[in-house]
């Protein structure tokens, strides 16, 4: 099986696509740390007009992906202030209106996060309408993203559990309910975003895998996990290797997403994940120059000695939300054309 498609080397996004300037204050978005609590001041409108504008911007993101030739499309995360806060702040037991301040993933910086003031519970659907809207707009396979339970624990200020493992497992239980609802609404792939596994590998080994497995317990659709070094707009120098990767062979998700382009990852490490489909980041989002298809093809070839072509999925390194839209589109098109080159070489 090649993901949710029968295409060799299918292309996708691992999440976000640039939001239009008429929808969100992009200058302000770049200036602040990715929001963990709500950041309503980013939006240029409110109420019913905001939902209508977000729907229209989502259609633009979908059409750009289709025009570029992407095989598995996303909603571009257009309705979100960040990749994580839309789901986290919707849970009962979370106080986002009176947030706390904690150290950022970036040394020397702080971030504003929701406070956990009671047991975390999912009391209503959060992203189900997002999936239903996306499903109605395209006949291609669709992917939706959601924060992973381990990363959620690192983006909260816990005043209730006083136990990170217990907190993570309740995050996972809430995610499990949502993930099942997302598949029921028409999602082909549901992706957990877990960048903090790289930032906090020891904690990840203690309870991260257990929480991830709880989040996908009983789920029958295709699941993915995105592991990254952070947005290129935030992290200009990236390590050449992951501090937490072989461990993911033991998790119950189907696909593992990694950066290889900007960090110039030694793809030999991917041999440690023999049972997984690997989503390989082949677009360097730290470079505003659009890759040529030949550059993308060469990045794909680097992985082939270690991962069979039928287990490879292609994507940007990370989310594209901080890029100018025209550059993001150009990079997607280069990825699609680069995939075609390698597909032809190997006879797919």
C-alpha cells in the first residue's frame, strides 16, 4: 500500500500553506512565537465574516495544491493561528483566557500557554467541520493534522495533574476521540504533529510513545506522525540528525514524517524504521529560492538506498505558513515534477 493512493512516490503537505494577507496579519504572525493560547488579534475580521473568509482561503489553498499536482491535499491549516492551539484550547479543563508564561522551545525565549485547571476532556468536535469542508472541495485523498499528545503536554502549564504522564494520557484520550471522528468525517490520513519529541527526547522515551499509541488506539484509518526541528522561519540552523527517531518504529502510527532537505539529513537513519512509510521532506523552507525539479529528484534519490520507493511519500520539510504564497506554490510544483523524474527512472 502506498499511503491512501496507488501512486508511487505520492506528494503531500505535512500541514500548513500560506494564509492570505487579507485574512491574517502576516507581519504580526512572523513577529510572535507560534501561539499556544488563543491569538484572536491576528485575524483581520471576526464572527461570521471570519468563518466565511477562512472557508474562502481554504478553497484557495486546496486549489493551489491541485494546480501544483499534489496527490494528497490538506486544508492548509488556514483556520488556525498555529498548528497546535486550535485543538488544545477547545478542550474542557483548559483556561486559555488567563494564560501562563513558560520557557519556549527556543532557548532564551518565553511563550504564552493555556493553563490546565481541571481534567482535560473533549466535549465537542473540534476539527470535524474542517475535514467535512475539505472533503466536499476535492476528489483527491485528504490529510488533516492535529497536535500530538506529547507535544501538547510541553505547550501547557499544568496546575491540575502535577504528573506529566497522566496529563499526556488524558491529552491522548481526547485526541483518540477526535481522530476517530475525523476519519468518520472523510479523512484519508490523520497526522499527529510531535516536534517536541526532538526537543525533549528523554521525556519522549519516558511517556511519549505510550501517549501516541493511546491516541491512535482502535483507529482504523492511515495515521502519520510529523517529527521536525521547527519552522525554518524560526530555526535557521538545524542539526543534521534526530535525537528521537528509531524509537518511532515501536509506535502504532503508519507514516513517519521527517525533514531531510534543510538539515541535509543522512538518510541512512531511515533504515531504523523498516515497518513504516516515510514522509521525506524534500523542500528546503529556509531557502526562498524555488528548487528545480532536478534538485528535488536528487533529494529523493538520497533516500532510496535505505527506504524502498513503495514506502516513500514526498512533502515539504515542515509547514509552509510563513512563506510567500507564490514561493510556496513554486516549491510544490517543483516537488511534483521532481517526483515524476524519479518515478520515471524507477519505472513507476
